[in-house]
């Protein structure tokens, strides 16, 4: 099955990507990628399998295809893939993402890279890498504020310090189970259920993670009005966990793939902007 780069990159998983001609360029931690439909190259050897080529997609798609809605989404966006991102960049990116648009998230992250990241040149184009945890942890509130972070400044600062001081160990989070990893992330100031689930799904190999944001809630109301409801207008922590458990029970251990197809489909139906 061939990956569709436009579908995959324009699916709310990554923000530091731009398209020049037919080629996508993206910053991932201390690496830079160039990707076209024919070739994927990187500044450093891609040992993390960023595009998850090793995933058994036939098995995964069969596993998640529980109903017509998902079957149609898989057919329509058959080239959509989950990405395996640099954990620190993903962690900061989704802390920055809370209550914001893709365009604003992207702008803030580019400012963070320009201000605190190392410069590099790849395939004749200049890039700023994502800053190391220690560099971001040393940043002043004023410096962070100049990146357009608003009320998220203390969240980003404390999150970076947690990694720099080894209170958050991404290698451990990758190896441990979903529940332990999520509980660990939720202890970080500024991380709630949805942000934790995004970090777990997009960078820590927790494919049962099913991030619930307003778009996913809208998709569940649209496509599954009888099956997945949470009552009331506010999704409390308790309701979030109950709904998440129900979704994982229904979609199975690759539920995160289902979430990505639903997210892509509902935003495209509403003609929302991507990168």
C-alpha cells in the first residue's frame, strides 16, 4: 500500500512541514526530512521509521474496519499513515496546540525553532532544528512569550524542565504500558487527556491511544450518534476516560488508526485548513 504524503502530513499530526514544489520538507527533532511520492531522504539516517513502513497495514486496516464509516474512510484516505515522531518535539507541539488552530500552532513552533534551535542546511535549503530539552528549559518567559505562546508559556517551560531533569523519560514511556505512560504524562503541568493521547499515539507507539478533541467528538456525533455519547456538553476527565475505553473496546488495539481516519474525514468534510 502506497503512502499518500499530502493526506498524511495534512492530518493534524505534524506542524513543522512545508511543501516546495512536489517535495515536502519537515523538521523532526534533530533531523530534517525531504519526501516526495518517489523518494524519502533525511539529514540523519531515519532509524525511527518515521513513516511507520514496518506497520502491517493490511492487518491493521482489516482490524479497525468495524463498520461502513471506517471502511469508507480507509478507502477514501487509503494513503493516510500514522507517523512516528521525535518524542520531545511531539510533546512540546501538542502542549502548544491546546485551544489553537493548526496555523497558529505552526507559527509558534517555527518561532521556537528559529529562536532556540540549531541552524542546518539540507538539500540546499536552510532549516532550524527543534531545540534540545535543555535549551528550551533555560529559555526565559519573555523569550517564550515572543514565540506567540500566550498562556502556554509556563506549560512549555515546565514541560521542558521535566525532560531536562529526567522526570519524563521517553525511552521508559515507549517501553511501558499505555496506562502507566499516560498517567506519567498527566503529571506534567499543562498536559491533559487529549494532549497526552496525542503524544502517546504520534511518538510513543501507543496505537490504542484515541485522542478526543472537538473534531473527534463531532465525528462521533455525526457517524455514531447511538454508539458513542458522553452526556452533557462538557467532557470531564471521568467521561473522557469512559468514552476512550469504550472506543478502544470497539475499535481494538489499533484504535489510534481509526481516530486518524475519523479526524481527517470530519475536517475535510468541513473544509478546514491544513498546512
